């Protein structure tokens, strides 16, 4: 998969944003791996905004028993942390390809910054969101609205966050989301926020360019 999109050449602390549209999961994942393996000390960090067709992804430590119902949706074992989650149309996916060594902070701080931009965005649309200690992601009254999963290789990250904007939530019923049995899942539309996937992605990218 050849990645193209909006952006400009540069180096250092610049963050390039690429809007990819709806793209298949596996080629996009492989492209992230290729990008990360090829980057140098001056490669600009990038944010990829996209949606995926329906797919379950199973993290490195994922347990097969967290897929709790038969499904025709493909399940792809991948190299991020965490358990199983679902991606599908109407969900904004933000992949962050960041050199943490150059940024001067670690993975925990990156997770905090990713969660905060989601919390801030939802707050702007009248939705009170929060963290839950020990369960990365963003929640509204205990229901998960955004999932996080990252991989760090040679000090550089890939994968990122997925915000449920306006999607069919039914496929979550076939899994224990992120490994938590019985966890409720929600989206922005269900919470009364009039966001679109494209609008949410643009807002998150703008906030991340400022906070990464």
C-alpha cells in the first residue's frame, strides 16, 4: 500500500497529516510498519486519518476467548498492545507515527495526550467523557467511546486511537471489547454529539498537532 494524502515535506517537530479515506486494515497496518522501519532521525512525525471496513483486530496478548460469538467479520492478529477491538465505517481512526525519543516523553504520556484530545473534543460537543484507571481509552458514563492501542519500535510509535462517531455498534456484541466482559460501548451520535467521522478526524488531528 502506498500512502499518500495531505501534507508537506519537512523534519524535526513538524507533524504531517494524511487523510486516507476508507482503507483496508491489513495493507494500512503493513504500511505503518514499513514507514516506521524506514524512518530516520529527521523523518517528520505523521498522523493518518481514516476509516476501515468491518474488521476485528486482536492485540499481541489477545486471548481468543474474547471473541464470544460466531461472526463473518475477519479477525486479524496484529502487533499492537491490548486485546480485541472492532473497526468499522462511522468510526474515526487516528494513527500516530511519532518519534518519542525526539519528543522527549514516553508511551504513558502519549496515551494521556491521546485520551485528552478526545475528552476535550467531546466536551466541546456537550459530552462529558473521562478516563477509567487501568483501562486505557475514553468513556462516557462507563461506556467506551474511544479505544487506544499502540506499538513502540526503536522509540517510534504506530497504531493509535479509534473514536466511535456514528456507527453500527452491533459488532461489538460479538466480543469482549478490549478484553472486558460485558463492557458497554457507545458512540458520539448516541450521546447527542453532531459529529461526522471526517469532522472528528480533522479536529483530533489539529489538536494533536498542537499537543504531540
